[in-house]
C-alpha cells in the first residue's frame, strides 16, 4: 500500500527543491535514478515533485554535530 499524502501538502518542482537544497536539478535526477540519496518524490502524471516536508526531513536527517558523527543506516 502506498503512503497517503495530506491534502494541504506543498509540492515543489525539481527547480524549487534544487534551489532549497543548493544542488542542481541534475543532481536530484541522479539521486532519483540511483537511490544514492533517499529523498522521496511524487509523480504527478509525467512530472516529478517533492513535498516540502520531504525536503525539510532530508535536511534534518543530514544534520551532524561533528565530522565524526556517523549516519544512521
């Protein structure tokens, strides 16, 4: 069963998501294709969108206190 998306969810275009993450749209495409980074996205017809909550969670998951912090598996 697919997860549901709340009705008032803010969807961002790849351009908007890339700007928030300070990466290129190409980087987002690479992450989608290779699962190099776990950043959930939504398909709306043939278009790709990102939820604002997914972007915020992705940023929060990347927070570290020091360079010796290890990423949770």
